[in-house]
C-alpha cells in the first residue's frame, strides 16, 4: 500500500499547513503549475516526488519535469497531464491519449477546482486536487490524500487548506 498526496497549482506558494499533510505520505504528486522550483525543494524529504509541468512553468521546471507522466504503482496505471479538462469534456488531445494509454487513474490540475469522478466510458478515475496556491479564482485551497493498493484507490480525503488570500501561520 502506498499513501499519496496529490497537489497542484502551487504557483510558487506552499505553506506549513500543506507541508504538515505531506509528512504522512509515501509519495507526493504535483499536477503542474509549480511556479517556482523552491516549492519542490520545500517538500518533506524522503518522499518519492512525481511532478509535471503546467502552462505557467518556466524552462528550468520544463527541463526537470515532463509535461505528461505515465507510470504504474501498486498495479495501477496512472496518467498525469496538467491541462486535462474534465469528464466527459476533456482538453484537446486528452481523450485520445486516455483511450490509447488506458490508465485506471487520470490526474490533472489547471482548473483550480477540486473534483473526483469515475468516467464510465473510459473506465478511468479522474482526479483534480484543486489548488494549494494563492493565485487564481478559487476560494478554498485544496489537496487530495488517498491510498493505492492492488490496483485500487481507497481512503480518499479532500483536505481544505484554508481560504485563498489568507496566509497560514501553522
């Protein structure tokens, strides 16, 4: 069993409230729009980090992290791409990619809207953790915590990190 924290859209911002939740997991996934590589450097040590770049990430982030990531973990195939749209209206090219790769889990960011939905047509779980950063139109900063074991997700939890614009001192 692997405990995962899924974050996205930090836009160069990470706070102690977020970091405290990341200490309890095995892997941290960042679904793009990192904004500043200092965010990656601030993540707790000893964790497996999987990150992709988003539309605001600069060349240094693009040299370090891919735009799309496809991997297997605990018997589950996962595909990550920052701009993904949402079921059934995926972003341009994403539905074709999902049909070709056939992941059990599709992870994206970009919208700043936390959403988890099973796409019956593609037999794929869709996850967007919302945004942990201060930049954007979202009201509440969010992330997802869950576990993967034997090809299945469990113990999914939406974590609310506070209102955007309110700097945490935790």
